[in-house]
C-alpha cells in the first residue's frame, strides 16, 4: 500500500483517480527552509519513509506569480497564513502582475535505489535548487534526487493562469483568485479541477512511472 502523507481528504481522492492502492498517512514531517518546492518535498519524503518504513509520496505546491519573480512560490502557505489570499491577489493586481501558475512536486521514496528507473540515481546535494522548469507541465524530472542515503524521485506538474478578483465557493487556498481557461479553480467542480490541476498532472506522471516500476 502506498502512503500519501496528507491530512487533506481531497488530495487522497485526487490521487485515487491515478493510483489503485493509496491511503492517507498523517505525519507532520519537519519542513525544511528552502527556496524550491522540490527540496521541501524531497526532504519530507525521506522523513516520512523513515517514519512509516513503507513507500510514501509527499507533495509540495505553490503559487508562482510570473511578474513577481515567482513570489510567493515555496512560501505560499506562509504568505497565505500571514497576508491572506485576497490581499495577495490585490497586491498582484496593483502591480499589474496577474500572470501566474500553480506548480506541484510529488516526491516518492521507498528506500530503494530505483533500479527500474531508466535515469541514474543522483547523489548530489540539491537542496535549495530548482530542479524542474516551470513550463514542464506533466513529466517526471530527468534526474533522481538523493540525499541522506535515501533516493527520492520527483514528478512535477504546472498549470498556467492569471490572478483575478475572488470568485467561487469551492476549492481551498488560492483557488478563488486563480483563473484558468475563464474560470477560477474555486468555480470548478472537484472533477473539473483535478482534470487540469498541477497536482493532477504531477500525480499522473508519477502513476505512469510507478505502474511500470511495480510490474
């Protein structure tokens, strides 16, 4: 059974659309301070694997505003908690910086060296580096990240959009101010959002690799 480290039932339901056997694991892993979501997710996956002693996935995601040099990016949760979603949206619109994208990284760790993966295991310390191009919408990274003796495989997803006045009653976080293809994420049903979301794209890429690895 694959463990998804989250307390968000919506994330688990989204993962179930791509994975046959996945269950939530409630574990408050230590979140490192880093300037990339890749590094945060990778270290979280290592800690969760040590805790569970079973295959795990951890995701980290953020809102990246193109004209604000990617802010808030890896600090999205902190900024949401301190400023609030509506103030972030007002700030971006005031600066005429409405082009944005959601990005997500899914990190997988099972204690093995990924012999089934066609990519080599990378043993470099990449903490604090951005491993994936923002425009790579739905693909595994071309390297495996390793550190502390535990290899971690990363899969990325991104969806472009723009920041608008809040609309819609669904979703969570920045969803009400993030518009994609004419509607905010908060105006979409769960199924509609999952079909285009950054997390769905990352999960899809992971599921394709994981199925090949598991057979």
